[in-house]
C-alpha cells in the first residue's frame, strides 16, 4: 500500500513538471515571437529612415554668366600687333589692334575694306609725362601715320584717342579729320572734357564713311563716361566754322574786341553750364577768333598748344 502511494506521488509530480515545461516553452516561444516582430518593425523603421536620409534632393543649378572675354569681343577679327609709331597709312582688313601706349588696352577694329570703324577702351588713362617718354611737343612719336587723305591742306592726321589720352600714332588710331574740327572743334572739346575729368571709362568711338573706297570719315560718334555721367558726342567731319556761318551763328562784326580785358558774365557764353567755353560757344556769343591770353574769356577756354591764343 505504501509502495503504491509512492508511485502515485511520483506520477503526479511527473505530470506537474511536464505541464510547467510546456507552459514555459509556450511563454518563451511567445516572447521570441514578440521580439522578432518588434525587431522586424524596428528594422523597417530604420530602413525607412535610412532611405529618407539617403534621398538626394535635386537643387536648381546656378549658372554664372561669365564676363565678356577678349575672345568674344575679337570674334571675326584677327588680332595683330602694329608698332605705335608706324607711319605707314596701310591698314589690314578685319583686324583688331591695341592702340594704347604702354600697358593701356585700347582696341581698334577695321572692317573688310580696311577702314577704321570702331575703337573701344574700358578705361582711358591720361598721358603721364613724369613717367613716360613724352617729346617736347607733348606727343609720344615725332609724327603720325600717313593715312590716305591726310595730304590735304584742310585735313589733319587726327587721333581717335589723342596722345594726351594715351593713344599711339599708327594708322589704327589716325583718320583724316578736318583741321578746325580736330584743333578747335568738337573733337578737341571731347578730348578736353576727358582730360579735365582725369580720364574716362566705357569709351567707344564709332567712325562712319560715305562709301567703302575712302579712308576719310564722314562722321564720328563718341560715347564715354566721366564722373558717373555718360556722354555721347556725335559730329560730322566738317569745318565747324563754316557750318556755324551757314547757320548764321557768326557775325561779320565781333561783339567785343579779342584783346579786351573787361570781365564779363561767363554764364551768357557757357551755354551748357559746364564752366568751360568752346570755340563754338564763343563764336555764337559774337566773339571773333583768336581769343588771346589777355582776354577775360581766355581762362575759360582750352589752349591746346599753349601759345596764348585760342582759335587761331
């Protein structure tokens, strides 16, 4: 009887242990399943984050507009070198030449007929006789190029950019220009404005011809900036005195003697109010030429050759 009871207790114990084991296995299995599911979810979340972080966002491409290079400016032209003092009047067609003295960069262009049609410069730098080999005449060279037409008695070897503004004297900077226009007219006035402003920027000269066979221009147009102001000067290649006379702007009798020392009102003569009097303005006011150094209006005028007379 006692032995039988032992068997029964052993059997119950065994059953109880088996049941606990199954419960434990089931719990472990559930926990493992939960962990696997959690790991899977976390992995998916991490994957999504990694995808989001690794996504490349296309940004609009910023393109810089490069400054216009010499290659663009010279397109269609052959760049050649010509000595600044070359007296030959010959020009090559469709070429560009540096006509700036020293380190200056002044570019001159010819058309297919060898006519000088355009001159440009980013900056006009005045002649400096304290540092540059300037002759006693105020020029870099003893003479100017003999462009066809300058042999005329009424035409000068006119610089597009004067010596005083840093220009050379070869054929790519010289055109046959009316003597009065060159020495005392709009050409001289334009040069004086730039000198008094100590230089200019954005300089451009456009030279026009009546036909394709001549080297004598019919007109000029200058555009340049001084002290922040853009100036456009356009004039024909003619004698301004003759034009003024034909327009009735000059009289046979001068309003005042050219040697008068009496002071007057400059505002009545200086029509554009710039403080300077041109030959054209003086003549329009009735003054006869030349104006000498003892005249009250002389200090307001430009004496190019400094000989004490203006408009001689």
